């Protein structure tokens, strides 16, 4: 996933990143699945946030701290897109 315009960050972007970083099979990464259901812990969220920051140039540290593992991938992607759009 190359650096992208902020309005282009979608659930598909998040799914591709999760596949790249954690080798999840595509069929596991449905938009309604939660981070908790995927087994992502706080360290994994920190890694995810660091990669998103690196690729977008936008600091997301406070966002990652505030994301609950009980929300869906779709919700996470929309939240990230909202932060990137600021």
C-alpha cells in the first residue's frame, strides 16, 4: 500500500494492510469482523498505527490508543479516514 490521498483510505485499504502485516487470509477480513475477533492486541494495533503513520505522513498515535478492539474493520477504516481528512 503506497502513500495515498487521505480520502482514499477505505476498508479495503485496511484489509490489504492487515493481510500484509499479519498474513490474514482474505476470507477472514470481512468489514463486520472486529479487531478482537481477529485476535489483534495492543501491540498489533501500535504496529498498524505506525505503518499507517509512515505511509500517510499523519500522526495517528492518539487514534490507535482510542480504538476499541470491539469495533468492526469498517468502523476502524472510517475512523482512520476521518482523522486523515483533518
